[in-house]
C-alpha cells in the first residue's frame, strides 16, 4: 500500500518562485527529464532509509 503522506510531503516541497519558474521554462525537454529523474532518485533514496 502506498503511503500518501510521502506524496503530500513531496507536493509541499515542490514550490517554485517566479524566477525559478522562468528558468525552468527555458530548459529543453532533455534537461527537464534529467531534473525529474534526479529528483526521483533523491526521493527514492530518502524513502528507503
């Protein structure tokens, strides 16, 4: 069963300032995918502890 509290915590952590949003919009699709995979790796490592 999935612990929904993990997703709530992740959702709270994903907040961007206007400047960060503008910078994210400038990224290519490949760069965005790399960022997503990097964050997923961190989340997985944190939940396995």
